[in-house]
C-alpha cells in the first residue's frame, strides 16, 4: 500500500485535478443548471443495482428536470424489470434500457454518471470501473468492503478526475448539519466525547445449502458474487440474506450505521482529514481516541431499539449521534428532533430542521449533480469517505481481533500488528474469467 501524500501536497493536487477536469472535459449537458432544461442539457444517469434503497433514491431524483435516468443494470431479471417499470412510469415513456451486465451500461458514451446501489461487495469495484469509463459516481454506502477497497476507490477518483459522492446523506440533512455546526462553532465548549451508534457487530460466514443455479438471464450468479469469494447459489442471498456475512458485508456490519454516524462524528470534530489513532473494544462499545485526546465512543445499540444505551434518547430515531463538550451537548437522530444544552440553543432550531428525516436523499443527490456541473468537491467526497470508512474498518477489526489496535492515520497501517494489517484487504475473485 502506498503512503498518503502530505496534507498540503494532497490539497494542491486535488485543486489542480479539479481545475484540469473543467478544462479537459465538461459535456454540454453538464453545463446546464437545474430548472427548465432542454433534453440535450440533461445529465444522463445510469443505475447499477436496483433494490429498495435505489428505489428510494430515485424517488428524490425523478423530480429533478435536469437529470434523466436512462438505463438500469442488475444481475436479477425481476429487479431489472421492476426498475424499468418504475422509471418508465416516472417519465411517461418506454425509454429506459436494461442490462444484465453493468459493463454494457458503462460502455455507453451518452451516460454521464452512475448511481451504484448494489450490495456492499460490489461498491468499490463498480465505482472504479465507472471512473475508468469516464463516469461520475454516486455510490451507496458502505463504499468499500475493506480498508484497501476504500483506498483504491479514492485513488481511482483522483486519477480519473471524477466527481464522487458517498451515499452518507446525513451530511446534507438539516438536523445533523445543525448539530455539527454547534460542535464546530464552540457553542458546546471544548469537545471531549463523541458518540456514534451502530448495530451490535456480527461475525458470520457459514454457507447456506446449495440450490440449483438459475439461468444466467434470470440471475447471473457469477456476476452477483463479483469480486467476493465463491460459494454455491442460494436464493436467500439474493433476497437480502447476504447481510451479516463476512464475505459480502462490510466490517462485521459495523459500517451499516457507522458509515453515517462515525462520519458525522469525524465532521463534528473537524477531523475529515484524519481519524482516531487508537481503537479499543469492550463488551458494549469500541472506544476510539484521536491524537488530540477526543474520545469517539462507537456504541452498540441492540435491535429492536427499545433497550437503548443510556447515552441515547429513544425517540430520536435511528442513527443517533451525540456530541459532548465542556459547556454543553447535542444529540440528534433520524427523527429530526434535537436535544441540546445549554437551553439557549433550542431557539436556533427552525421548522425546516424539525421536519428533517435522516433517510432523505434529495439535498445530497442535488449536491452531487450540482458538483458535476461545477466540478467542485461534493459534501461526502472520496477523501471524506476514505477517512471515515477506514476508521470504521479499523474499529471493526479491533472488535474482530478482540484487542486494542493503533493505526498510523497517514499511512493507514496498523502499528506493530501483522495480523490486523493482513486484514486490511481480501483476495478478489476473478469474476471476469
């Protein structure tokens, strides 16, 4: 693994990269602005992997007149067909083209960007292939199934000068933004503790019984597996039963929520260019420590969520976070409600904030498409993703190995731990054979 560039040089190269991208390739439709948009000025969007989350995302994208979904790729015929029906009904036409193999979608020169909403195992590999094909990328999270996958993804976006947005949409949701604003502004005093909620981690890799493999046109099992380790077909995997499986999932499921909540804590701590350096697992959490002494507590919240950690208020919904300083604290979650001290902060909570919902992707998708036009960096760009995802993976490995780990935040290597460093990557299966 290559060492990271010094921060100042990285920043210079990013700025130069963005400037070069504007100078070398900005299609005419990318120069259009939202509003009433001529057909040839629209961003042409392709979908790689369509299921419940992608369907939700498209509900926010369909009303955008300057974006048009034109193609869907999915290895499962039923999902391809359902996706085409959804898109065609939204646009009142029959124009959406479907593909079993997403590489055919990437070969289309008229497609400017892709929304990747496959299972975790595919996010990084598909993002890299899309960047190589000259597409900008919005990837659902977790964006990489390992530390090395996150690194390779980020480096590919820089190398190919693509706009990238991680699907950590809570960066664009009003109640979380307000909580981070208070943390960064000093209104809570000096920060000393951050709380990020996650599911209780799991470590599972047992195979389900083998079933007859379906025809490739119905389910392409080889392409479904992609870079993940081979195992025999079982329909349960395709129906969502891959979750929690080490071969298919990210970081013992820690990244299901951690990709959001750890990311928000990173942001609140002004730590988007670094990460905690120590990760110590306990029975109920993982205690992470930044170089400046701030503690990040990754709390395990059991399901159902009625029996909560004492740090969290039940009514605040899923993905709650808590930022604590020496003069106050703030807690918020997907319900949009904010609980803060000192009491004077409550007067800053607007009606828009009260209506916030953590799953809402509209502002985050809009930020991505606007950045495609300007070639500016997105709210959850590849470097922000890299730092917060690597932190999540480091915490997950500490839990898996049941010991304290120390990481060099520049090299992104564990200190004096050969086993942990070996687990930063996994072998990739040759799915193209």
